[in-house]
C-alpha cells in the first residue's frame, strides 16, 4: 500500500517537473505568459498531493486533476480516472468521466490539430485516445478481477456452510440411530435383567441371594435411568434438561455398590466440597474422576474377581491425583463362575484415556509384577475449555 501511494505521488511529481520546464521554456519565448507560468507552477506542484485523496473522494479528485491537463499534465487525470473505474460501481458515472476526459483532452490540444497533412498529428490523436482507454481498461480489469475474487470467496464460504450443515445432519442422523439402538437393544436387555432380579428377590429363601438380587435390581434401575438420560442427550431435544453429572461425593456409594473388598482413602475435604456444588473442581473433572473409578472397578470385577482393591484420591499441586490398584485374582472358590464369560472389547481404557486427556489430565494403566493392575490419573483444577479465548 505504501509503495502504491509513493508511486502515485512520484508519477505526477515527475510529470509536473517536466511540464513546468516546458512552461518555463514557453514563457521565456513569450514574456506575456509569466502569470500563466505562475498558475501552472502552483497547480502542477499541488497535483501530486491532490492525487493522494483519490480513494476517499474519487470523483472530486478526478475533476480537480482536469485543471492540470490544461498545462499538458495528463498523468494525474489518468490516475484519477483509473481510481474512479475501480471504486465506482455505477457504470454511467464511469462513462461520463471518460467522455469528460476525452472532450477536455480535445479542448486542451492546439487548435491547429489535426492538420491531417502531418503524420505526427495522427500519432497525437492516438495518444489522446490512449490516455482514456488505458486507465479505463486497467480499471475495468482490476474491478472485474476483484469481483471474481469476491464471488469465488462467497462460493467457497457457501460451500463450507453447506458442508458444515451436511456434516451436522449426518451427526444428528447417526446420534438418532445410536439412540434407537441403545433404547431398543440395551434398554430392553437391562429391563429384562431388572425383572429377573426382582423375581429372584421375591422367590428365593436364601438371604444372601436375596441381597444380591436386590443389588442387581437397584443397579439395573440406575443403569436404565442413566441410559434414558444418554438417549435424551443423543436425541438432542432443546427443551430437555441436562442430565445430572456424577460428582466426587458419589464415589463412596459407587464403591459400595461394586461389592468388592476395597481399601479406600479419599480426602474428606474433597467429598465435602463436591457435595456443595462444583466449587473448585468443575463438573467435567468430577465426571471424569467418577467414570475412571467406575471403569476401573468394573474391570476388577470382570478380570480379577476376588482381588483386593485400593482406591486413593487426594489433592496435590492444584491437581486431583487418583490411584487404583488391585492384586491378582482371588482363589477359585471366591471367583464367580460367570465372571470369566463376560465379554470385553478393550475400549473402556481407551475411552478413559481420551476423556482424561480432553480435560488436560494424564492417564496410565498397566499390569503390575504380581499380576494385578494399576490405574493412575491426574486431573487439573480447570480444564482447557475454560481457558479458551471467547
């Protein structure tokens, strides 16, 4: 931009210098032209500054530069006409300016032109027309190019919006399909489990079996409730309230429901603060901690039945630090026979790692030397989304 302004200032200045020299030569030959030389010097010296305002006042600057043509300086008017063509969308204004330029060029010519006997006169006429055609052609070329560029940008933006809408529709359709599958398949199976557990609870005479059936029925009912909430989220109803988020204060109940031999060490201030609301630890962090403990305990029941589990959760250096360790599976007489038949896709730990990394934490799961498992994770006080610029 600065180089363009410097060029537009330099060209009229050079032309003014040449024209002033010509006017001085003419005034030297005709001593009566001293006042005309003064006017020519003033006007031609002012023209380079006038041209700088062509983008703000293109029509006014064009009309002002016509005065320089009287003294033989055409470059300021050519620059001003080019600017009018580029910046004006009304074609009739461009046509009027071009006609005025052409007529004024003819008026400022020597009355003796053209004589038609001198070939130089034809060249002068061609140059006169070229002074109009050149800025018109360049201005129209730049204007059309800018319009095409803007049109291409609009088309690209429209295509991008269309792709985004298509992707959103595909996501909505896929979420609806998942919601249907979860409702029709998973909810149906969990409902049958709840019904069978209720029937077993009512018909058995063994207190231990009755307690187990009651626990299965309670967990099935809770699972159905959470499943309905997930289906509601997948459906994306705008008038549906957000499902409740599990908090740190829910961890003791989760550990009791798993019916494992556990050694728990959770800082009491964490449970007390979480029961009063999000506080220092936002909902995504508390949710991630809860799901990590839940998945780790589920894996213990599936892959190491009868093992002793240790759960530690404490705050250190502005982070929640979680450690879940279990030993090798217990003796065969304490292992449920069905535990070895539970399917496992291996996606639980992958999902946990993704969940923890999304909130800026760290996750690690490994097999210990004695044949047990160790899960460690750290959770920040604030996840990255809270620091994202608005």
